[in-house]
């Protein structure tokens, strides 16, 4: 869950601090209120491409920090532990973009390649906005939603880790024949 967002010298924003309460799901407002700037800044910490145009005019660099708690997110916690980037129940993503276009990304204070930041970002948060790619189209998201619904996050992380002593790496299920259909979930 996103616990804090700090934005400095990003686009039209000089400085912004956001501390969403538990359960925040929607950011709304009038046209021009800054929703897109906020989402763009957050997306930058999640591994989106950087462009020098995001640096506020007259500033040397833009900086965005996003803090998450992973206490109840076994998959993200396991991902961080596997790469020795864990920091207890907290995860801090930081991204800087210089006026010359160079950018750097950090996971819990450690420089990280954007591919890793993107991969972790997909585990931490899902941004749904108009005309944007929906995470619900990914089979892994279906599996994660079902695991969460069944309160089987720890079991899913254990299965993903493989047997004790196994080398860490991507564990994939065997490919199955894709057939069109509908998935229905009944809760009662």
C-alpha cells in the first residue's frame, strides 16, 4: 500500500507531499487540478520512461519518492528479499531526473535498473485510468486476486519460491491451451 508520496520540481509542482489513508482508491478532481501530474510522478517511481521535460523550468532535477508498506504483501516482500533489497515492512522507491535527461532509480536506497523497478512496481500498485492498460488483462493478476481472496498469499509465495534449496528464479506454470471463455467468481 502506498503510504507517502513526495514530489519535488516535477512539471508544474514545486513541492508536494501526499499521505493517503488506508483504502485510498480514487483520485478525482476538476480538469487542470493536477491529477495527471500526480499520477505521472508516481508512475516515474514505478519505472516509466523519464524525459527532461518533467523537470520544472529553472530547476536542476526532479525528484519523486514513493513509500510503500509490504507487510501484507507476501509477493513483493519475497521479491525484495530474493534480491537482498528488503527493509522490513517498508519499501522506498526513489527516482531522479536531471535537466539533461539523465535519470536514476533506487529501491530502498540502492541504485536499481529500470526493469527491476518496473517489475517491483507492478507488484506494489496498479494504476487504472482512462485509456490505460489494465492489470486485469494479465493472467498473473488473476492468480494474485484469487490468492488474495482465498487468503493464500503465504502459500502462493511458498509455491513460487519452490522447494527448499532450489535456485531462485522465475517459476512458470506449464503453458496451457488458450481458449476464450468467462471466469466467474461467486462469493455466496
